[in-house]
């Protein structure tokens, strides 16, 4: 394939499903939900990217012919006539309507997040065809959800121990995940999802994705930093010279500079080099030194580093009675999960160190160590029209009731202050929380990144 073919972005077995429905089926309706998982709520994000990049494209004659040839070789049936109907009668536009909760909405699990409907009786089967593509919204939603929970966790410690928690929280969890994901597209989508709740990131293509698909105006929210390699090349016996030179050069360009302490010996780097030989240089520079710990048992390493840095640079008690280090902060970026971040913050604050002293960096744990089952995402048919009659359908496996699916023409509403999934009936006067975002090939709703952020972090976070 030389270019993207919308038809072929599906699973092989989908090609024969048009033959399997009852005669005179004219409509299918599906829904997407998180059945549950690690988190009790999800932050819905990323559908707009899928719609803009992929589903807004038109199907062409060439696409159909390519797909026909592919499935013949694949020895599977293919609805060439149906796809040609879409090309020639529908101008290549996909006959679907998609309703979805607003991006950035925080919705309890086991509620529907999307409803997908066919709009042409001859093409009802497209609802199933695009399950593969649309279900991929699980990934940005799960990343956005994990980061949202991380923000809530960190904010609780800041609220207790910092003078300005709201000013600090956006920069407390940094995205180092670009190199740890399976593809550049994953880095882009996942990186954008993380930025719904935080501003710190080294994943440049994540910022570009948010800028392009959500009309954001994000610039790299990072600081000049050294890596182990730029220390190593100086040689082990010149680590102090390397620190001094790099700190000086980067300090000319930024009020914050980060350097790793564990290239050789973390405690020697902190005690002897930063804590003695380079201490006055740091103090006189006016530059805030960020020391990065990247190995060892995180709670022990972080606490020990805080104690040693306080001994070298001193600390000041803030208004809440917690210690804030002078001239220096600590970045930890190894073995992190939400549980580990909680352990680190608990240990540090129990020793009266403010959470203001700490910044976290997550890599593959942020963007890669999740899957569709993290939040148990599913896409299921719940309603059909056959021979002019509406039919409610569901899956009810006796061997695993937890996989039961929902039935009926479903909607999401607010009852009081709580989201609730309901079966909608003719004549119902219910205000839906699902908005029309896609209508027969056209993007209807365009979310701005700033409004997604605002919604996720306070507005309608029910």
C-alpha cells in the first residue's frame, strides 16, 4: 500500500460480516464504554484525532479495487458492491453518525462514552466495520485517565505541604515516554493525552499532535537537561568538571538546569560534587539546580537525596511548616507508577519535606504499560432494525457474566449530578450528554485543547 486506505483499517473477519446479518436488516447502533478497570472514572480524549486524521477521508474507487484485490488474495468475502455504493452514491463519505461525550469529560466507568449509528439502510454494516478504528480511542483515553489520577494524587500532597499548589501541579509529572512506545503515532497521541492534565513534556510530537488536531498553542514545556551520555564522555574522573561546564553553559540559557546524579555514584555526586565543590557556584548563579535520581529504590533514594541536599544547601520552612530546599530541586524518573509516586511523596512529606521539592518523570509507564483491558474498553452492537422493527440486542455469556453487554438504543444523561446510561425510547424528553461529533463523513464538533483541559480539571468532572 502506498497510501492510507480507509477500508483496510479493520480486522480481516469484518470483511464477511455483511453476509451474516438477518435479511432486511437496515440499521445497526453500537456503543463504546469502559466496563471498569484500574480507575473508577475515565477522562474521554482522542476521538477527534481519529475522526480528523482518518474517518474524515473519502473512500475512492481505487480504495475499493485495492481492497477487493487484497481480500481475494486473503481468501475472504468482500462487499465490493456495498463499498462502490458508498463511493458513487454517497460521494465516498462514510454513512455513520457518531455521538460522544465531550472530550475532557470525566465519566464513571460502566457508562457509554459514544454511540455509533448507521445512516443508510444499504450500509448498516459499516457500524461493525469501523469498530477496529474507533475502539482505539481506548489508548488516549487511558493515558489521559492515568495522568488525571496522577494529577489528583500529586495535588493532594501539594495542598497539604506547598504554599501554591495550583501554580505548581501542572509541572509535577513530566512525560519522558516517547522512546518507550511502540510507534511515533503512539507517542503523538499518548503525549497529547498526558498534556490534558500536565504541562511538562519532552515528547515533542505529543505537543505537535495537540496543536494540529485540537488547535492548541503548546510549546515545549521543558528545561535544558543533561543525560548520562553527556556526562560519561568527559570520563569518570572528570564528572565534577562535566557538571560545572554543563551547568554553566545551560545556566546561561535558562533559570532551571537538570543534571543526572547517578551516572556513577549518586551519593558522591550529591555529597562531594554538588554539595561541596560546586555548592557556591550554584548559589551564586541564581540558577535552580534540578538533580535527577534515576536508579535505586525510589522512596529510599529520594529521601536520602533530600536529606543530603538540605545539608549542603539548607532549606526554608514554608507557610505550612514544610521544608523547601534552597537553590535545588529533585527530579526522580525511575520505576515510577502512581503507587510509587504516592510512596515517595508519603515518605518525603512524613519527614517534613514539601512536595514542592519534587518533580517526577515517567516514560514507558506513562505511555506504554497500559492496554485495552486496563479500563476494559468494549465496542458492542446494542440495537438493530430488522424488517422495519427495532430489536434490542446484547451479549450474555454464562461463563463470564462480567462480559455481558448493554442492550437497547442507549444514551448518556445527567440525573442530578451523576452520569447515567439509559435506554432511550421514542418520546423521551431527556437532555443527552452525547453530542453529535461526526455526521456522514463530516466532523461536526471541533474541540479546542484549552477547553478539554478545563473540562477535565474541574468543569463537569462529576
